[in-house]
């Protein structure tokens, strides 16, 4: 049986007993129905993993003893920041989940002219919390030991105007360059993915003003969620750790 991996949001120390958070305790005690004496693997976002044994378990409360810890670096050498214009329904959740599995470090949900998602502040805050939980669950599944950040929603131009030293990439069907032409020494990239209806002409012009490089992904028109994952994969093959 595979040992379950559980994220713990507070720093973990060996040779201590800790109480799992509510969500983790519910998963371990109620869903997995684990019992004292069984093993868990914990991680706290510090790029370490910790071997733990359950000492007490109920449906709402789980105590574990931390036996040992080890550095376990599975992060890509490519620092990849995804700016994704929000998509409808489960598409955004799918994009976040798979982007985390593919090694994205930061995700910023964006609002553009043709963004089809309109949420009031309260619903938007709940969405952000839900998206962060999806990112955590993706790390538990894929073996990553750092949790990518889901940033607050921004306008397209605000995000494009930020300058953190990253190489900025925008996908465009009439671009002349491709991901395979990018310099292999790049270590930090901002990837912009537009909405289902695409960016407007004014928005495309705006990205050029903020030094985005237009990239052609291929001859076919892809859905927004397919575009994001295809581009991330191609960037990780070219600049990261996918072979």
C-alpha cells in the first residue's frame, strides 16, 4: 500500500508529536480510515519530507509522531509564473491542477476584456481558497514538496506591467518565433494565457509595450486549458526538467 502524502501548513520538526489540520485529519481519519501505528509522509512546503506514525486517530482528530525528515528537491530549475485569464466552470480548476503537476511555481488569475468569468468579491475569495486547496492536493499527488502560490486576481495590464526580471511570453497565432527558439539559458519565465475568446487587438498591442515576446505554439487553434498545459510542457522540455 502506498503511504499517503499529507501537507501540513506549519513548520515540522522531527521527534515531536503534532496534530493534523482539520482537512488533513478528515482525510486521514474519515476518508482513509487510518489507525494508530500506520505511516504517513508529511511535507510542510520547505522542500523536505517527513516520515510519521499515527499515534491517535478519529474522524476529526489525528495525532502523528514525526520520526525523521529529509530534503527532497523535486522542483524544476525553471521558475515559471503562469498568468491565466480566468476560464469558466471546471476549466480553471483543471488548469491549476495540471499546471502544478507540470512544475509551475506561481499562478495569477487574470481579468481581460473577453474574460467570461464575473464574480463578486466574496465568491472570488472563496474561489481563491478553493484553487489553493487544489494546488496543495496536486502537490500531495505528484510528489512536489513546495506549494505553488495562487496569487490574488489581477487585471491583465497590471500583471503584464510587473517587472520581476522574468522573460515574458505571449502565445500568438501569427508569431514567427517558437518555444524551441528561446535561449536555453533562461531560468525565469512569465507565461500569459488568454481567455477562450482570445486577447483583443488592444491587449495584444499592450503586451508588446511591456516587452512580451510573441510565440507560435503550433498550426492548430487550442482551447485555453489545452494551450496552457501544452505551453508549460514545451517550456519545461526546453528550459526545465522534462525530457
